[in-house]
C-alpha cells in the first residue's frame, strides 16, 4: 500500500515513490498509457517487461514506452524508485520532445521552454 506522502502531483507531473526494502521485493507488473520515466535513486533492480529483462543500478533513469507491461524486482536491499509521468487529458496528446532527443536538441528546446525562472 502506498502512503499519501509517497505520491505527489505538481503542475501535472505525477511522482510516486516506491521503497523496496528487501532483496526479492516486487513492485507489481503494470503498463501505462504514455511513455514514462522511473528514477532509480538507490539500489539495484531487475526490470521484467514484455521484451525480456534488464538490470539497473542506481543512479539511473529508466524510460518505459507506453503499453509495455513491466515490474521491478529488488536485487539489493533498500531500493528507492520514483515513477514520474505527466497527467494528460486524452489519448492523443503530443509530446514536446521525442525520447530520442539529443543533448544538443534538449538544450535548444530548453531555450524555448525554460524550466526555471532566472531571478536577478
């Protein structure tokens, strides 16, 4: 069960924090309607999904495409995962950037859509 303090929603960005305390603990299989990212903040996990399995060790950003059923299994103690995705209205909302965006393209995009306000 997820505590209320483990879920936050700010400016249409949903973040769910999950703590897998012991080796073998599982965050159950599920799929999303849109691509999303998971921050693996601490520990290591085995991610099982429709296309196989992958091992990840923190710190790591894990991108999961929409519609892919996936689950996380702790391979170390004290794993902290944060599921991060936008809350969207409808099923055909376009992304501002594709997953394959380069660092240079991201920098250019951030000049058009800044994430921070510079205060002088």
